[in-house]
C-alpha cells in the first residue's frame, strides 16, 4: 500500500487559497489609515491568512503549539552532545512548564500540547501528555531503515487526527515543535534525500558537537543514505527509511492543519524536515506554511529555498521545541490585528493621499 485513505483524503482537502478573501483583504489594507504598503511584510502576512482561512477579516483566537517527542536509534552512533535519556527528561520538563517553549508560549498566549510520538522509555500517563507511540524510537538508520512503511503511514495519520481535533476545538493557528536526541541527524538525511542535495550541505552541528563528532555525524548521514536508498519521489519512503516518528507526526499535523484551512507556523530544522515530507505528499501545503525563523542549522536554508519560504526572524536559534513558532505566532497575530482592527480613512474621518482617486467604501465579507 503506497499510502492510506486518511492521507489521500486529507491531501485532497488541501485547496488553493481563497482569492476573493485575499482580494477583499488587500483592498481593506489599501484603505487603512496609513500609506499603502507601509506595514510591509505584515500586510502580506495578513492577506495570506485571509486566503487560508477564507475570511477577508480573519480572527486568530486560540493558538496551539504541538511539540512532538521521539527517540532515534542513530543516537548510539555518538552523533549528539547529549545522552538519549534527555528526550524523556525534557518531556517531563515540558509538562511541568519549565522549558523554553513553555515560557515563550505563555508570552504568546499559546497552549502547548506535548505528544509522545516514540520516546524510548515508557512515560507515565499524565495530564497534558498525549501518547501516539508506535515504537520506542526508530531503528539506527546507519544500520537499516528507521521504521516500517506501515508505521510511517500510521504516524502521519496520527498527526493529521490531532490537528483536526484541535481545529474542531477552535484552534485558529497551529505551530510545530519537536524534541528528540539525534533528530537533527535524521532531519539532515530527510532533507538531503528530498532535495537531492549532498548531506554535506544539509548536516549541521545540532546540539553543538565538536569537530570529531561532526565528522562522525556527516559520515553517519552519508552511510544511512547509501544503505537505505530513500526514494526522493516518495515522501513516505524517505520517512520510513531515514526519518523519525516526531518528524512523521509533525508532517501529519501540517497536512491536517492545512486541510482544515488554518495557518501552520513552522519552528526550525526538524519542523522543516516534517514540512518537506508534507510537501512531498501535498505540494499545495506550502501555501499554508509560515517559517517562523531561520535556523542556525545549515540544512534549514535548503528547506526554505525548496518551499520558497521567507523566515520571519533570523535570531540564530536552534533549540527546537516550538520556540520559534511561538515567536512567529505573535508576529502573524499582530499582522492580522492590524488588518482587522485599524480604521479605514473613511471610518476615521482622516483625509487620504492628495491627488489619489476616491475609493469606494470597502466592506469585506466576514
């Protein structure tokens, strides 16, 4: 089986953006009390959100960041500066509210949903933790495929289902985040495979490894690609051969959110690998994506170029967890509020630009 009914149905549900809503939003932007185009990128962001949500005056209320955690067998190759048990320990930190993502999500007014997508140890059932675990992490990709294709399909389906559930609970915007020791190794392999680029261009230093470990990591990614031979024309094959469970889950979240006509705010490198998987399954999905920041990981640049995304921020961040997505959400929400809450020249009784033709009053549909 190449895919599944759930994935096929979701992909089919990802439509083009609503041009009428975008046109009405653009007209409103031009009639607001400011010189046309003076809010720059903020104007373009709000217009695109209007097209995604099909509303000339969209509203962003409930904000959600989905942080998926999973382990990677390739950690045994010594490619990370941290031991594998850190994945489970950080999940507990997320649940206690003590991690960077919790701080930034609180700042952004966003909820954090923590998902066990394949942590190597059994986690106690806890309020706030969702488990979709199919395996205790991936197989070491330097020695064989990361997972069975069936599991690759199932983990994408789980991501779709959670995104759809959250939109049904009135989530207006969803961000992606990750946790998983050695997951930059898997993401490097995924992006190299799907972009048909050398792993030397996609593999960075992850958690801050030194030169010896970095050379080892490069060798491991090269070996994994050579051994497993992922098919770049088949995103699920790439996921199953060299990916990770959190990457597959977030790919599903991206697809499910887009099919539900809601914007997706990507975090950094791992979320970028998930976006590449999602785009391989549904090329229209890129219209629903917002890149929150430019990761310090070198391979992130390739993802941004492939998906023609311009990052909102360039802060040298490389933490993951959804931290960039939290910051990005605040910018997108601000853009939408400018569109919907500013007065037009007519509403404010402010004179327009001298010599400009008189405009008809714009009354965009809700």
